[in-house]
C-alpha cells in the first residue's frame, strides 16, 4: 500500500463523509453517533505527515506497530489521543503501555502478565476475539473466553473493558454482520458474567471495508484507514 501524503483539506472532507455515514448507520439501529468513536489507523502515515491529521480534525489515532508508536507519540504526543490497535506481543508491552489510553488487541496470558508487572495503575485493554475461529488469525476463540478470563483475572491491574474483532475478509460488507452481532452478544454475556470485575462496554470492530455494518451492529470504536487517508 502506498504511503499517505498529508493534505489536511482533503482529509477533513473525507472525515465529514465518514461521520455522516456513521450517523446514518447509528440511526438505523436506534443509536446516536455520539456513541461511536472514530479512530484513524496511522500505520501508513509517515512521521512528518502526522500534523496534517491533527489539522484536519483527527483526535483519536491507533498504531499497530510498537516502534512506530514510540516514534510518533514521542514527537506528537499532545496532538492526539493514542490507542494501540495491533496484536500485543508481551515483549512489546513496555513500549506500548506508557503511551496509550487503551490497548485493543490482547489475547495472551503472557501479555496480561507483562502489562500487570509493568504498571501500578489500571490498564485499559480489549480482549481480541477470533470470532470466526480462523486458524491463521490471533485471538481467543469464543469457546475459550471464560477460561482465558478466569486465568487473566488474577492480574488485578489489567482491566478488560470490551472486545475487539476482525471478521473474515469479504468483498461484501454485509458478510461481516453476523460476526459483529455475535461479538456484541458475547460482550453482553461477559458483562453479566463478570460484573464487578470487567465491563465489556467497548466494541472495537469495523474498518474502512465494513464500518457502517459494524456501527449498525453495535461498534463503539471503528478503526479507519483507507477511507480517510487514501
């Protein structure tokens, strides 16, 4: 994929289009667009182009590579709210932890242990669910969630506040709908089962390919790249 070349005016116009579509999708399911965060994935945005995003009105960004997060955050920390949206490897926890509001993709006990070990504060994380049980993808399968959470719950400084998922690739956005719906249903079930320990109120799901479907099915954060940047 080519790298984004910053143009604040173009990005601002695309953001307006995306926000309008989020509003329409939310209304379709009886929700308010204010319930949905718009996160811009900056994997393909060069360091020197980050200020253009801020000038365009981007507030929340997500990095998927720890080294890029370090470089961009340490230069432009005050311009954005920062999340980490890549699959978190335990050895990268020390780089990611002090720089982000939320970590979207935790699915190993070793990562939970490392996060817990390296902080004295509560860490806000999302549990990465392999919702379609695809063998090539990371994430905890739906049938293994309870076992995973039982083991993770002893690490008291790590707080799961929701779920993150990636449905199978498809040219048809509607193909993702049942996977998003199932993720929402899992979050509701887990919220009841783990009340007092975890909340599962956040659903990070939906990319440029299918974010309108994700919003309709309950997403609280959509992670957009190409629809805004290219």
